[in-house]
C-alpha cells in the first residue's frame, strides 16, 4: 500500500511501507507518473495547431483546444512533454488529454 498526495494534476508526495522493496516503489512511481497531468502550464511553449500558417507564433488556444510543450519533472528526471487538450466530440463536459514525453 502507498499514500499519495496529488494536487492540481501533480504527484507531490509518495509514502510507502518501510519494508516495500525498491523495485516495487519504482513501479509505483512509474504508474503514478503516468497520472501526472499539467493542465495550466507556466513557462510553457504554446504551439500552433498548424505550423504552416504564417502566424505560427500566435498561441493556439482557439475554440476549446490547447497544444503546448513544457519541461516537466518526473521519475526519470526532467523531460520535454507535449500536451494536446481538447473537448471530447462524443461526450459533453469531457476533455481528451494526449500527453507525449520525449525521454
């Protein structure tokens, strides 16, 4: 068993049993890392949906879709992570988040 402090999409603290083996903790950290989501980034590079547009330096947050890149800390260090957040086309009040890490 573990206890996790999860605040605003970020795993802030993990507590485990003293006798929990290191390999077990590493697996748990990796699983928790997949749940970490940055939704409102600070210090991010906001990307255009279509870089071919002449105004490609304009922030892409048109309608209800956002695409951004951020350096994000996780269990393997600090990695460049790209997010694409958009409203679901099938369900109301549901967002689809695609997270791509560059290890």
